[in-house]
C-alpha cells in the first residue's frame, strides 16, 4: 500500500521535472540496464560509468546515484530468454519491485518497448512477411505497460513509435486504477545512426531490416512536430525528442504547440562521441558535457535523459 509521504515525494519529483526553470541536476534522468542472467556487471567501453547491471549490482548503483542527487531513473530490462509473445514476468517483477522496495524515494520510469524482448529486435510484433503489425503491437505493448505498473513502476515511457500506443496505454492504466502513473512519451523519435552503443547495452539491434517504417525520417520536420501533438492529444503527460542534439530545433516548437513539458534524450551515440573526443585529448569531458546541457537548457528542454545524470550535481556546480 502506497504511503501518503511517498506519494508526496514522488509528486515533488514530477513537479521538478515539469517546472519551467532551467535544467539542473533534479531534471536529469539516469538510464539503467538490468540484464537477466548476468553473473557480474559489465562495463560499457563506449559509455563511461555506465554498466549492464545484474539484479543485485543495480541496487548498489541506485544507492550510489541517490546519494549523488539523482531522483529519476529510466529502466531498460533485458531478459535472458527472448520471446515474441510471452513476457519475462518473473524477471521484470523482481527487478522493478526490488528497486521500489529498497528505494521507495526513487522515481522509476520503465521504457516500454519490445526491441529487447523479441527474437527479431524490432519494437513491435511482426506479420509473417516481416512488416510491423501495428494494432497487435499496441495491444501487447499496453499489456506490458500495465504489467510494469502492477510491479511498481512510477511512470511509463513508451519508445516504440507505434501509432496510437499512448491512448491505449492511458486507457489500460486508467481502467486498472493507475491514473496517477504518468506517461512520458518518446513522441518525436527519429530513425538515427546515433543509437549504436545503446543497442549493444540493451541487446536490441533489429535482426533484419531497419526501423524506417515506424520511426520518423530526419528530413520530415512537419511530421516530427505532428507526432508530438498526436501524443499530447492521446493523453501523454511528458513529451520527448530523440536524438537530443540533432532535434534541438524542435523542442521549443513542440512545447509551444502542446503546452506540455518537452524534454530530450541525449542518446548513446551523442554521449559516446564526447567520451571519445575527451579520450583522445580533443576536449575536456565534463566541460563539453556541461556545454551540451547548457544548449539543451537554452533550447527549452524541460528535462534530459543522459547517461551522466549521476554526475549532474557535480557538473552543474
């Protein structure tokens, strides 16, 4: 049973995320990867201070992150066995519930997609010819969203880009008593070359083809804005552009047209590029990272998903 004190803390965390003040460490969201079946955490060479965690090591990581000032986390679940129809129920129930039991003060968003769950690596269910089955995908993804909420997720973050998924998620959450669970939609998500290190971390690269049939073409400005407007109309609470730096021109217009807090995802390729520049002596890592955050703030980003959120309090000083 949720305590009143816990709900007050979580509501305060949401208000921090939605406020119109400039970016600060309270507005940063730290990604976490939990990989079922790992014996020990794995270092990511392309992403400094980022790991593929075990179900036990992630508890120590979150404890450290909370002490460093992180409030919001976005969790990516990577099951040991993949299935195109069955959910890894025991895995995600353990992962989510253990984190919330150990750290009730944390705000835990769960990325809601199928790319890490399926054998084919696509973000939805497929027809026999390999094309996306949008209606079946939306139904299954909404069942996943509800399952995550039942396990203790504080927020749902659909990243699949299936048409109509936000309305479907909102409906199933509200119908089952989770109207307080917000939806942070990857509302303007482009097909991009900058996702590589993430796909390695989440074991989510498509086994065939690409995602051009459901992710947005980078050349299409009008559709990129309309995509966020549609998600706002379907009931999203927070909107997002991805990749962050290459979508910087869209944050302000989307926020103005929808009236919703609009954030950005500083994706793995963007983050890794700063790391490799610094590693080869071409920049100072913290200084370059701070510069990008200042640009996101200048562009009007209400919040930021970044792999360095755990260093945010120190870097913002």
